[in-house]
């Protein structure tokens, strides 16, 4: 029998299957969900989703599903709205745009190579256990600059993030709020992690360059706690986006015939005489770009997000009252056969990613500010690793679906690695 909460249990048990099942066939543009006493709708039409994401925040804004993360990650650009949000977002977007982040290509490439050495020392490794810490290193380069954090600093930041990540995941899937005594006890447990995070950020502030994100946040006149919250949010987002997608990059380099060879040759074609990838030529590396886009289609890190109506609005012929929650799922959009031909669950580089149904970073004025640097990091990861190494997947095939949490967490992906002979660029050989 249908009631206010009839979809809660199926969503909690298997949200990925739940979202796909609700949109099988010919769903309504706004598919009603029974997730509580307030109205919930799953947006199944990509054009409508982009309209919602571009609508002014006086009509549709971040809702309760986002606001309830504020006690965990503070008042960062992710949880706030209004003029302060726009001010911080403009600064972050300027610093993290792909063109601006290109200056960090040598430092990021060095971090990737160092991580590859760590893989070589192990007979077998899990892909995500390598790419997760690597993602933190790459994000730190973008946020603090090169050679600012020590390995000990990074370990402190990773430890602090892990303790907060678990609570973020729990909060995202929670139907009922915590009891007051539970809320305050959890807040006390978070304090040591936040204090350790603040200590590292404040200690390195004198060492950062003027082109770093941290310096730009200081120029806004933010308090120490506000700077900490922004850095924490960006590290969490960068860790998950690059770390989870990076694990799938290793997996598909191992299992797709001829893919690693093609990307390895592409790396040689855009490298200089010393074998260093030239940042200005990355945009011409079409195979690795398509590879990253396909990985983000199949495994979008932000697999769902929500908006909430701030006043009565009419969408797709429905009159929605104030407080209606609208759920948009890139996971569902990216695997909907209405928008992706040739089996949407299949890895395929011969796709077009220009349609409205492709939104791994959201859309509109609230699209992920770090999407440029994330794309850069993932393309570099594919190029650097394919140029020098061969990967073998040693687990059961095909790999299981990811586990939905704050992001889509990869299943165990056991791998082994071996060195390949680096090819010379066809251009150089000519």
C-alpha cells in the first residue's frame, strides 16, 4: 500500500536500482516519490533538470537535503546561497578553471608518477586505495600550491576528512533527524578532527603562493573557520571526484582491449622532448578526453542532488507548492536508454556528450566549481599511467556496481601493474 514513506525502504536498500526502476519506459517528467510527508519528485527530463538548475534561487534553491550537511562541513559555498555564495564561488571558479589550473600540470604529473611507484612496490593493490590518497595530493596542489604540504600534513588532512565523511554519508541517507543528545555527542566527536584540520591549514598559510586558492580565500577577508570550511569542502569534493573516478580509469585501462595502447600513444604525441606532457596540448588529446567523459557518465561522483522550491512554481504542467523537493540524478540520466543508444550501461568512447542528459558536474550557475581541475586531473591520470604502465584486473568480471554513499564508492578492484616500454611520438619519429 502506498503511503508517505513507502519509497524510503527501497531507496535505502538499493538507491541505484530504485532510481533506474522509477524511470524505466516512459516516466513522467516529474516522477512522484514517497519519501516523507512533504512532496518529493524525481526529475526525469534532462531539459527540465537544466531549467531547474538555472532557475534563480528566489524560486528554486538548495533545500533541506543540502542544508542538513551544514553542521558537518560548515558554511561553505556548497551549503550557502545569496551574495556571499556568489562571491566565494567567483573566486573558486577563477582559481580552479581548467586554464588556470594548467599551471599545476608538472606538479600533478609528478604526484601521479610517485603514486605509480607505490603501485609497483605491491604485488597486487586495490585501485581505490591508491587513487583516493592520490586525489588528496592532487587537490592539495590546486588548493595550496606545489611543495607546501608535507606528507605528514596530508596524512592529518586525510584522517580528519575520513572521520567527517562517514558522518556526511550517514546524514545523506537519514530519514529522521538525530535526537538532541546524539547530535551534541556527535558534534563533540567531530571537534578533534576539525581542530587538527584547522591546525594544518593555519600553519601553512604563510607558505602558500599568491596564485593559490587558499591565498584567494584570505583576500576575501574570511575568518579562520570560514577558510577551514571552504578548504574542507573542496578537499572532500576533490577527493571523491578524482579518487572514485580514478579507480574506474585504472579498471577500464586494464579491461578494454587496445585502450591503454591508444592513450599511451596519445601521451607520447603531446609530450615534449623530455617526455613531459605539454599542458597546452591536452585539449587536442581527444581519446583521453572521451575516456574521462565516459567514466564520468558511467560513474558520476555526484550521483544525485536536490533542489527545493522557495515559492509556488509551475513545472512540466504541475503546480508545486513551496517546500517541494526536486531530486536530480546524473546516475539515472546517464543510463537512461531514451538518451543513450547502444546500451547505456556499456563502456563506449564513440558517444556524444553535448546533450542535456550529460551532467556529471551539474549545470547552470551552481555547477561544480572544481569541474575544470577535476577533468584536468583525470585526463592527466589516464595519460601518465597509460604511457608508462600496463594494468591487469585480477578480480571477478565484470566488476560490481559502485556502492552509493556521499559519492559512488567503487567496489574492490584488485589490480596488478607492470612497466611498458614508452613509445616515441609518431610526430617525432616522422
